């Protein structure tokens, strides 16, 4: 199953490289390294833009590495803690990845917010059973 997923990802990357042209380094730079390096700092809602506009330039490389490594560093502890509830671990990993993304979009937020209703249901089907102050949290999202 994982080999099929890896093969599909590799095939998609190869197809993208073919469509972009024969210059693989240009394709790799524009498709993958652009998001990792966070070179274009136009104002957005992301944490990268806020940190990079308020810090000194000699800390830039540290924060690029730290913000890109945070979702990877938190994936294993989340998977271990929620090993009996893998969907919860997935949603929390998506939240961390969205927070640390250099260019967050509305689709990133909608993806994990749509899954919040699935993980918050208890055995009797009561939504928001595990969320303390559910009205306050929902109001915060709407605000």
C-alpha cells in the first residue's frame, strides 16, 4: 500500500518535471524549494511572514529550519500519544503543518476544520463532547 502511494507521488513529480521542461533543477527549485526557503515574503496570514518581518536578518536561516522541522519533529510524538486514535493524530499533524506553512491558504484550514467534527464525537454521537468550552472555541473560529 505504501509502495503504491510512493509510486504515485513519484510518478506525479516526474510528470510535473516533464511538463515543466527538461530543466529538472529549475522545476525542483520552483516546485519544492520555493516553499522550503520562504524567499517571497509577501504579506499573508502565515507565521513565516510575521517572524521574518520582525526579526533580524542573521536569524533568518535558523527560523527557516525551525519552522520547516517543527511538523516533522511533532509528528512522531503525536502519533505515539494518539496511537489508539490515528485520525486525531492526523488532524493535529495537519494543524501543526498549517500553522508552520509559509503560505497558508483557506483550503489548509478547511481541511482540518472539516475533520474536527469527526474526531470530537463521542460514543453516543454527541458532537463537541470532548471540547471544553465548545461555544467559546466555535466563537473564536467565527471571529
